[in-house]
């Protein structure tokens, strides 16, 4: 039986990128998730997360002890302020690694699945070629993000809504595979709780005989993720890491 983290969440640690983008801001690659809520638990340094949503454009300060989270469809961009370190908790464990995250590339790239995949995919490893590709990916996403932010800040949600629709079209064929990952992960974890509640209501605590403890460490350190250098964990109930989203 798989024993995932509570609620079958995914876990990683990030050190936010300090690369300067076209607008003079240092930080990560803007993107959204289509079915996953993501949470940042700030463990060190200072920074911010910029978000685009029906609420408009927001710049949310991040400092140690802060917890910020974003529901599906919220475009988010991590901004480095100095030594920013974050623990990331991701709903539905491995769905983002399976393609749930979509970058804010310009519309012509989003409209072409092959062009999108070429721009989004990083070479394996943590060497100079991977770093250069991660910077190009970040810069291309910022190129598409800045017009969305400018329009939304001016009260025009049209480009932001258009990006959401383009992202949904881009991933539509992947949804059956995501459904299977969800069934094996988050849904299975919730169903186990339901079965345990039923057993307890019947006076049967047999599942407690399987009690045990687990410990794990990073399966890869210093990978190039969407928002920064990423320490990854390969945990029960999650998918393997992919370099498409990092």
C-alpha cells in the first residue's frame, strides 16, 4: 500500500532565482496550475509573489513564517528580495510534474503544442546547459506575462482570460492521464480515511495495527524548477520528477 504525505501533497524546497528579468525584477517563471492549489511556506529571506487573478494584480510580500497559497487559474511569479527560501506544498502530489503547470509564454507559442514543449522542456541535469535553458524559459514566460499584468492592472481581464483558455486547450489531451494519477494519489488517500472512519464506527480499529513511521530526504538537490533552484523529493504516491516543469 502506498503511504503518501498527509493528503497526498507534493513537497519541494526552493531557493528563488536571482536572475534579473526584462522588467528589472529578479525571480522565477510565471505560470498557473489548472487543477492544483499551491502553497508557499517561507523559511528564510525576503521577497514577494506577484499574482494575476479575477482579484486583479497583487504583489504579496513574503517573509519568514508567511504562508501564501494560490488556487487553480492564478498566475503566480516568485520575486527574489534577498535569500528567499520556500517550502512548497502542492495539491495532488505529482500532477504539476505531469503538465498541470502552464507557463505564460506568448500566445503564438501557447497555440503550438510542439513549440510550447520545446520552450518548456529543460535538458537533464544541473549543468550550464540546463541553467541557460531555464533562463530562456523564464525570460520567454516573462515576455508573455508582462502584457497580461499590464492589461489586468488597467482593468482589462481579456488577455488574462485568453491565457487561461489557451492553457486549458494546451493540456486537454493529458487530462485522462491526470485523472489516473489523482485516483491513485489524492483520491485514494481520502478514500482510505473514509474506510477507516467506517471501521471505527463499527468498533474495528484493525488498521491501527499497521501503524509505522517514515523518513525521507531529497532525491535531487539544486534542480532548475519553475521559480528557483529546487530540492526534490521522490515520495510514495507521487509521480517521478520531470524536467518539463521542474
